C-alpha cells in the first residue's frame, strides 16, 4: 500500500472549551495511482483528515505513512489543492505556478519551461502573465491545479476543489481532472460532499460517518474497461452511498434542528444533476 | 509671493527644504525598519505581544514632540535630537500597522506556502510581507504624517536649519512674508508626498491585486 493511514485519533477544543472528537480510529489504505474520494456530511472531519495527510496538522495518535515514510510535516510530494484557489494576488499566473519550483531550487529557465507545459495542459497558455484577479473562478482553480501538478507530486490532495464553482465549470473541470489523472498517473485523494462528483471521478468512495468522524463504508465504483461507466451503474452507486449517508444526515439534522426532524427516505431529488448531497 | 519666489531662488528656502527632507527621509526609513522588525516580533511571539505590544499602544498615544525635552537631555540640542523625535513619531504607528498587517495574512496563503515547503525567512519574504503590503502602505501614510509634524515641531524648537528653523527665524525678524512662505511650502510638500507618493503606491497595489478597478 502506498498511503497508509492507521488508527488516527484527533480532537479539537471548541469555543466552550469542550473536547470534541473529530476523527476516531481512521484506518485507510490507498494504492499508488488510484483515485479515492471521501464523502461525508459537513463537519465529519474529512478535511481534517486531508490536513493530517498534508502534514499541516498533527494527529493526537496514529500514523500516516506515504511510501513507508512517516508524515510529520508538509512535503512537496503531497501537494494540496484547496477549496479556494489560494493564489497569491501579488504574483502573476506564471509566478504562482513556479512558486514551488523556486523553493525546490530549480533553475529559473527550467522552472519556467515546466510551468508553461503544465499551464498548457490546463488550457491557460494565454493567461501566463495575468494576475489572479483577472481570472474567473474556474480558471483560478485550474492555476491552482497547475501549481500542484508542476511539483510532480506523488499524491494530489484535493479539498473540495470544485465546490465553489458553478455547474458548467465543474463539469468541464471533472473531465479535465480525469484526463490529467490518466496522463500523469498521480494518486488523487479527493474530499467532497458531492456524492455524484465522487462517483463520477473516483475508483473508490470512502463514506464517512460523523461525530466523531469514522469510516462507515468503502465503496468501489465499478468501471468498464474502456473507462466509461454507464449511467445506470453510476446511479446505482450514488443511491447506495446516499442510503448509507442518510443515517448520518439525520444525525446531523437532529442535532441542529431537533428530534422531530426526519429526513424523508426513498426520496431522491434528481432535478439538478450536480446538486446531489450539497444540501447535506 | 515675492518672498517665496526669491527665497526659492536665492536658495534660502531651497536649502531649508533639502535639510528638512534629508532629516525626515533618514528618520522615516529608520522608523519603517524598526517598525517592521518590532511588528514581526509582536506577531511572532505571544510573550512579546503581551508585553511590548501593550507598551507600543501606550507609546503611540504620546505625541512625539513630548519626547523632545528628554531627547535634549540625552543627546543635547542638536540634529540628533530632531532625528530622534522624527523617528519615534513614526515608529509606533508603523509597528502597530505592521503587526496588524502580519496578523491579517489569510490562513489560506500561509497554508499554501507551507504545502510547497516554504518556511523561515523565505516564508516571511514571499508570503507574510507581500500579503500585508496594503496595510503597511496605509501605515506608511499615517507614519509619514506623524513624522512630518514631529519634524516641524522639532526644527522650530531645536534649530539646526530646516523649514522649522526658517519659520522661527521669520518670527524673530518679524518677517511675516517669510513665515507665510514657509507655511505654504510645508503644506505643498505634505500634500505632494501624500497624494503623489502614497496614493499612487496604494492605487498601484490595489489595481494589481484587483481590489480596485483601473479607471
């Protein structure tokens, strides 16, 4: 196994000075080159897990290993794409993309050539010298993906990268991300609350339970040999994940709204394709 | 008007402007450097924030001319005393602004930088400083206004050449035209620096960052 997460425990102290357990005994193995998504209700600790893998945060106990090496701090082989693109507004697109390469002490010319290559891959060759504010949300997120890819990471950690984008942009970026993944064979660890997104993109969906965050079930997404999955299969998988999540959604809602609330079962809202689960 | 013109021509006023500008540039530069360094420590270390941070806030409320008697005792009635109050007038404001600038750097930028392996001085240079530039510029602007006032007061009392001294000279000679001329010069320089230097700096940054649209 490539990325191994073992017995991770993590708790926070909230505003009322109470200890809140966020992650409770997480065990997960991710194969090299695979695309794994994590879905779960908001506040279930999925982003926290990503930060732990990124090395931005420390677990209370447990171990995370990449390629056998213990994760203790951020490393260039594990790059994060955040929900907000997080581009530096004082740097141009090119300078943003070469930021990590300069830190790697790569010669300027080489770094530039590499950045231009990656920017071409995300179709932004025209905007190399623009500043981030001149770009749309989707373009910003593309730059942010380019900035990550240029590092040639072993693992790409994505923290709800498309959730702030509109539907059309998201669909385009889904396709592009899959292309990139097939081309670069990078391992992708993808956090989302959008069930459809998880099913469409990944090979494996890890469903999280909440309060405390635990892994409820790991669901493989069946794919055909040619990489195209029939809609019926996608739908079935989606249904399955939703039914697993239902209990968790109810738990959250009851806590927030009160005991009399019941999330309707057997009712699946299909009107808006990208909307699945975003009300969680 | 004639006095103003003649003064500029004969070099009496020009010389004084040169002297004053030289002083303020030196004092202001020192204040910026000291302010940024103090700001860094207050931002970085909790202990410093609790101790020095409080003192700085208190010191900020002391008008810098109040330091003058003390400066005269320490350094004598000379250039150095004037430089001292010019510097001290700008330092505290600069410190306060730098601190809040550093503190307000979005967590996201810091995380991004860390993910790419930035740390230590590189982190400070490539993330913390540029991200707080807008706030630092507004700090510069206020600090400039403070040190400009301190400079005039200092020169008026301390002498050693400069516009303030010229003002005092005009008073003692009963030359009201000179006094008015110098006042006009002071106003002009103050406005030019604020409008041309700082406003432009601020606008450029805002346009580059996309906070303000190009007009």
